[in-house]
C-alpha cells in the first residue's frame, strides 16, 4: 500500500500521482478535497479542520451522551440461583465504579470518557494494579495508539494525562489487558474507532460555509439604502460633494433628518431580497442530519416537534436506540477489562432509573402499580430513600391486595347439612340460597378482619 493510502486510509492501492476526491480523514480532523491534492498541504497554508468544532449541534449531541452517561451510576451484579440478582460490593470493579482514582469522581470519568468516544470515535484509560494483581485505580488518557506484535499480541502507547504521566512510566507499550479501550465502528482498522461526526462532514462544511458567507456579508457589506438619480451631467468633484453632503445630512447625529436635494436629483430607495428564511431551513436540515447521525431524537436536544406523550416515552425511545447502545458498549468494555466474560452470570450495569428523576409523578404511578404485582412496598420505598416498614417485604395478591402469606388462610364456612328434608322443592331451593348468602357474608367478614388486622400491624 502506498504512502497516500496509508495516510488517508484508502482500501485500494493508490496509483502514483493519482487524485482521489476528499474530504480526507486525518488524526484529529479532516482535510478538504483541495488541500488533499498536495502531500505537503501544511506547507501550502492549508489546515486540518477539527471534527465538528464550532458546531452547536455537534456539541449538543456529544454533551447529551456524555452528561447522560455520567448521570447513570454503575454496579457490579451477580445472578443468584433463584433467578434474581445481588449487588457485589466487595470487588475491585465495584470500588472502581465508585471512585476510579484519587482526583476524579466516576461522574467526571464517564463524562470525559464518553466525550472522547463520540468526538474521536474511541476512548482510552489505563488500569493500575496493586500487589494482589487487582485493579486499584484507572486513569483516563487522551491519546492512544495500538501496536500489534509479531505473535498477534496487542499493546498500546498511551499519553495525554499529566497527572498519571508524572506518577507512572508510559514510555513502554502497555499490554491490552491493562487498557480500557472503548471504540465505535472500525472501518479502517480493527482497533481504531471513528466518530459519527465523519458522516456529517459535508453537512457541517455546508453549514459553515453558509454562516461564514453570511458573516462576511454582514460585516463587509456595502449596501446603500438610497440611490441618487439625476439627468444632469456631474463632474467627479460634484459627485463627491453630493455624496459627502448626503452622508453628512443622514448619518451620525443627523440620522433621521430630511436631506434637501437640488439640481433635479431624486432619491430612490433600494430594496434587497432577504434569503434568511432559506438559510434557516438549510441550517435546520443540517442540524437534523447531525442528530440522525448520532441517533438522538431531536426532542432530547430541544428541537423538533413533540410526538412523545411523556418524558418517559421520549427517554424510552432514546434508550432503545442510541443511548442504550452507548451504555451497553461501555459496560461491555468494563467487563472485558475486569475479565467478567470468563465469570458466568456477572456483569456491569448502569442504572437508567436516575434519568426519570425529573418525572416524579410518572415514577410514583409506576411504583404504585408495580407494588401490586412486581415490587414489595419496601422496595418501592427504598427507591425514594424512605425507611422500611414492618410487613412491607411481602408481595400483594389480587384478593383485595392482601399479603401472599394470608392467601389460603381464609376459608369459607362449611356448608351446613340439612337435617330436615322437605318434600317441597321450592323450600329446599330457598334454604340453599339462604345458606349460600350466609356463607358469602361470613367469608366477606373474615377477609375484612384479616385485612384490618394486617393493616393495623403494618401501621403500628
């Protein structure tokens, strides 16, 4: 593969002197097609344009992922034999998920890791082990370069953390087992991820060119408001004198005054056609394309309509697509670093329930309905940081929502045996109906007594 292909990631061998249309992806940015014609583009005054720099929509998309991921606390979970799960609080993974190092919180760590992931396509962190070979701390690194050994072993050169570089020696390549490497799709190299910003390069270039053009126009424009007309032939000196007189009477402190014209001169206003509406539509289309590339509903970013009936429906839609992938992708990277893949039924999970803190009514309604079938009362109270209540650890059944422990204890009164048989079938039917009514009333009173006793025990 030629030098051109190695620099710009072409899948085909580049013919010597041939030209391939850009833009071209380079480290940290992209080159225009014009600059890509020259191998020494930096010597000819061309600069690599950073991905998405200056785009409010790109910043909004990246911040949405980074800030949302930082809001979701992570836990180390282990499946139990009864089909449930338990939180592991004594592992090195659980400690890292609470405090990755001595100068960052887990929120700070996830915020910057996710920003690197979506702005550059990959994020790196180095794990430092203690004497027991446990991961004691983990440090986020801005730059990483994978290296593949002759036997296929993977190593990384890491840099870009001033604190960690003062404490540890990163001059030698670090084995992959001690590197947290989260990456998006890898079209050029199995270990080099690419940001979705690459898919929006042309949209961003178009929007940037339009905005730059408008800025230059409004700053450097020479747009007169009036045109002075006359049938007389004026000398250059007279034209300059007339122009100076018009400016002196209509600008500065004299703005708004009525100028007096002579020599048959007429002032004709000049109308300009506004294209602001077309520009706004083009920028709106660009913003929607950026949101589409990042797989974010525009409503999350505060733009677009409101097709979702509630905040829960909006977040559920995002969790089912882009956000769910983001969190699961980071979870799997942590699991690979801590070797959870070889341990059955253990995994990392980031809790997305915290995203519903702003929708208190929906949370209360969900837990109120869930306590009748899925949650216990104490589990629901624990979510709202409320203390446990006695008797609140039992699920409720359909029978007027009594605890499951009472199901089967309420028995209807045995039907009475008729001792006096009557030959009249009408009397027998009436007696049977009376017995059924008494049985039902007894059964109903017994349920009420049990429920009242249980409620009194829970309350007191």
